[in-house]
C-alpha cells in the first residue's frame, strides 16, 4: 500500500515529505507506531494526524493512495 506523508513545522525539519510504501499497516494507529520507530524524534513531540485533509482524533483505516499530514501543535491568532 502506498501512502503520501506530508509534514509541517518542526516535524518537517527531520521528516521530509515523502511517499511511503508500507506493508501490514492498516490503521492510523499502526502508522503512528511505524513512524515513531522510523523517526525517533517524532515520539517525543505532540502532534496530530490529518487523513485526506481531515484532522482525526481516533484510529481510522487506511487505504492505498491516502494522504496523511503530520502536524505539530498550533494555535490560532
């Protein structure tokens, strides 16, 4: 399965935007675990995931071609 990963802010400093081909990863929770192993600094940062431009709070099933954005905390102004 191929997933596009987009990162923002300080996360983009150590994790460039990229396309990942992942096997055995079916949910956003599994993807988070995988990314935190591949990019250890990510494990120490609070962040949110957006799946296909929608911020998600719970575990969601992934499909090939999905876009996942990884966003650090932000506030409005």
